[in-house]
């Protein structure tokens, strides 16, 4: 379910629908983890999302607090060092004790954001940004760049591995 700029009434109707779906899934399969995925950034507006809306959710009907995150899309965040250390813990504090997941998290290898070195650095600092969270899973959205002008993959569209791939694999081996 993708929720954009709806009226409050529409939003609460969608929230009610989510809670109905949650209840039905749990009735059929009590062990299934049910969650929504929230955007940590409003990419089209180059800003952080206001996480205050999470207070509208019943924490008992959200098994995991899941995010997509592209922190480079926030104005004045041009390198991994520009991402505040509490960037994710602050958002997660809106639902204390809830496990956290990232269905998409990425940093591009575009020269404006440090190139391949910047992407690799983001992956290196990521564990520190997630420190203190009960992390269920973290997923990078694309293994390969999707074509000309896309820099999000860990391998170029021409099948050349980027520095970030080795960093990502190193994270995997420390688990």
C-alpha cells in the first residue's frame, strides 16, 4: 500500500483497511509478520519524512517497522558523513521496542554523492547508523544499475562490480 498526500479522512480509511487486513492475515496465519513499509524520505521534496504520522498506527497491529531509505535525497546530505547518527534510531523511537527492517536502503555511486567511494562508505557506516536497533533485515534494492543514468546498483549495467559490492558482501560475512 503506497500512501501519498491524502486527506486525513482518506488516510484514516486506509489505516482502517490495513488493520482489517492485519486481523485477517493473523487469523489465517498467526505467525506471519505483517507490516507496512514507510518512506524515510520524501524524495520528490528533498526532505526527511515527518515520522509523527506513525502515532496513528496501533503498535499492536504492526509487527515490524519497515522503511525505504535513500538519505542522499535529503537536501544538504551529499556524503554519508552528512547522515545524522540518530537518523534511523530517531525514526524508530516513534514505536519503541518494535523490530526495524529496510525493504530498500541505498546510496548511489553518482559522482555528486562521492562516486563508488561514497557508495562504499555509506555501506561501511550503515552498521553504526543502525546501532541500537533490533534489525530484522536490510535489503539493497538493486544488484545492477538499471541502465544509463542509474547509479543505485552495486554492479554497473555493463556487469562491472563496484566497490560497494565488496563492502556489502563484507557486511553479510560479519553476521
